[in-house]
C-alpha cells in the first residue's frame, strides 16, 4: 500500500477544515449588529494601596570615584627566571605518575 503524498494530505485536510468553517457559520446564529458609535465608559477607577514604598536612593555621580589602595602581598613571591611549573613534575617519583592499571 502506497503512502499518501504530503501535498495531497494538505489539500484534503485543508478542504475539510474549510468546509467545517462554512457549516459552522451557517449553523450558528448571527451576532447582534454593533452600533457605529459606542459610548465610552467614562468611569474612573482609582486604586490606592496601604503599602508604603521605601524612599528612592539617589546616587551622586558628580563626585570623583575614590579607588581603594592596592594591597601588597604580605609575603613576596620570588620568581626565578629559569624555573617553570613543569620543573615541579621532575621531582615527583615515577611511581606516582604512572596510573596503577598500567603496571609498575
């Protein structure tokens, strides 16, 4: 059995939906005709709350920014030009570098 092509499906489904709209329009009662100029409801509703919001915070941006002083380290770090982080691995025993599942 050959499947239904997509285009044919949309044509059939769209036709059925359009037919249902026409049937629903014919079957349902018509709405009452609205007057051309409707009077607007001019009642005013004012809602007040008993909640008191805090005062607004005002930032004075006209003053210059004061930067905190730069803190120096309490213990100076000595840097030797010939040392790198890889040199630390050279001092680790070989048994700690080899994973246990590989042996030795």
